[in-house]
């Protein structure tokens, strides 16, 4: 802290309009006349003035994060709501239950069901693409309101669908909303969270996603009859309404407000989230302002970077590649096909009633793993947890295949549960958390949208193809996920930086001399 103090003393004489105590970020700039560029160093506000021990976890912050995480709950709800009720939702054309206008089951063969199931991910792909447009033009909260309106429309279509085409359309619209919120919600949570709590609160997206799957599975067991599944499909409108009502008491993201020129609103938002600490709030606000101004220096065309702008940047294209690879790794784990077809996978070697509860246990393991990850994230670090997760899940899935081929069903079941625990440590929560830590505020919208698009694209491909993979390859199909994880793990092992405890500017600075894994060392 001596270097920070001396720098503050050096500049305090020139800062007449800003109280010295309230200045929490020191920005040092110099003009390199030969190269015609400005380089800068930003000392993170929270580190310069307020130690992490003094960063409060307020009730307003907890409430805001809880409301925002309902968006990921809805994602999980749709991901987990069809596995158990599959057999009561579909029937053959000759079944008398399928002949009514509001029939208790719909005529769907295996191919139609596979496309219906995957249409959620296809919608998510489109939602991920438009998410940055929503966030940049109307803010995080208003964008979530639009997504919730789409969830309500989807709930109506799903619950009263007279034909599989209408049912698929409803799931596709739900996917659009979930895809957009999978980019918007992690960005919003990262903006409102102080560094000390960013890791734990960032994991809330993965935890609530898994909770959504768990609650949907439990209610699926209760509503596993005709036409109980229609009630299950309609409930998503309730969660959307609760989220929108809750947002009435939540502030907009401070970084978005600063970028929109609403500095006074940003100050009020921080006061609401941080409690009665005007000195700390003013310092954090000044750090946000200076960081954004530094990123915007030399750029007169717009306030935010487009995806093409990021790709043209020699520095930012590197974290863009990493964000895509990290989200690709999550899908190569096979988590969505495994969860989506969990009851069918287990029913191959046990009674259907037991298989349903094992599918629930699978999700329960995911929740417990995320709790461990969120409480230890700042101690262990994002990079280490993620690489442990990738390696552990790849090995566990490989062993699942081996024991399944040997007809050791109990061992295969236990190993699949262990694989999900490894997934929860890093592959589950970290992709949604780390994207906001790799990019400056001016690039986060486009970068998050790109990462979500990668995630949903492979979600759709793998979910749609998994039924055919199972029919053609049997248990060997799981080796595709194990092999994919190992390849991605090797790539990320040499390129993924450690972001724990570091400001965005420092992480980005590490990419200027090479890849972040070398440029940004552990503390």
C-alpha cells in the first residue's frame, strides 16, 4: 500500500474538486508521442481505499442478487422440467388421449421429441445474440423485464398447446428469454458486487440454475400424470412475474449508469447497495468513472465496443477466445444431455421410479458442489477450480463408461454422481462468472453475448444429437464428452488467467504481453 499512498499524495495537489479521502483509484497516464497512444495504470478502488474486510454484505445487495438470480432459476426450470414427464407428455396418434383440442398428451415420435427438447437451446442461441443489444440500449433491468414477458408468453403456449408445433414454439420462446438472461444476469450481478463477494455472488447464477432444475424435477414427480405436465409448463410464468415485481426495488447497474451519463443515479445505486458509507461509495464511483474513461480514451465512435471491434483489438481478442473456450468446455461436459435424459439413462438398469429419484440426486450433487465452490472460490481461485473440475469430470465420465460396459451398474451410478460434483466445482458456475472479469465495461456487453452464443450453440447441437448418439453408440457416447473435456482442458491450462482478487484492468494488462496465464500471476 506504500506505493499507492505516495501516488495519491503526488496527485492530491492537482485535485481541488475531489476530496483526497474519497479518491480510491489512482490513474497514471502518459502520452507516448512516438507511438501515438495512451497507456494507463488503474489501481483498483476497493484495494486503494477499502480493504476487503471492510466491504459490507448488505441486505439490499443480497435481495438484489436473489431477484436477479431468478433469471437463472428459469433457465434451470426449463432445462429440467421435461426429463421425468416425457412419457406422459407424448403418445402415439392412435392414443385416444391425443385426439382432443386440449389433449392430455401430444403425438410426438422420438425425432419430434428430440427437436422439441433441443428447441430451448436453439432459442437460447438467438437470445444470446441479441442480449448485448438489450443490455446496451435499455439497461440490465429493463432487458430482464422483456425476457420475463417472453417467459409469460412461453408459459401460455406450453400449457395450452394443442399441437407439438405450438409446444415447440413455446419452448423456443422460453429459450430466447433464457439465452438473453444467461448473458444479462451475470453481467448485472458482477456490476453490483464488491470484489470481496464477487466470487460467491457470481456463483449464484450456477446455483440458482441448478436449483431450478431440482425444483422442476421434484414437481415433475408430483405432476407426472396426464395432464399434470401442462400445469408444470405453465408455472414458468409465475417465476417471471416474481422476478419482475422484485426488480421494482432493485437499482440499475452502476457501470451501465455511468456509461449512460447518469452519474448521480449511479451514486444513488451504490449508496443503496453498499449502505451508509459515503466515502467508500464516492471512491468506488470515481474508480468506475476513471476506468470507463480510460477505456474510452482515443475512441470517439461509440461508448461500447462491438464484437467486431473486440476481434480487431490485439489485446481483447485473446480473452474473447478464452471466454468462448470456457463456455464450450461447459457444454462439452455433456451436462445438458445428461440432465435432460437422466431418468432415461438410469432406467436402463433400474426401476423407473428409482431412476426418477436418482435424476433428482444428480441435481442435488450439483447444488452441493456449487455451495462448496462459492464458499472457497476466493481462496482456491477461479483457474484452479476450473481446471480441477475439467480434469475430474473427464476422468469420472471415462470410468462411468468402463464400469457400465462391465455391468457394474452401482459403481457407474456413483461415478456419474461424482462427475456431477466435479462439474459443480468449476464447469458449472465459473463460465457465467469469469466473462465479466476478463473484459472492461466498454466490451462486456458484446463479449457476454458472444460467450452465451457459443454456449447455447453447442447446447443445441449436443442436446439434439444425444438421442441418436445413445441409440447408435450406447454408453460409449459419453466418451465424446470425456475426450472433448480433455482437449479443452489442455488448451485452457496454458492460456486461462487467474482473475481472483484482481481488477479488470490488471487482467487485461496481462494480455498485452501474451496470454493471460503468463501475464497475470497468482497473488
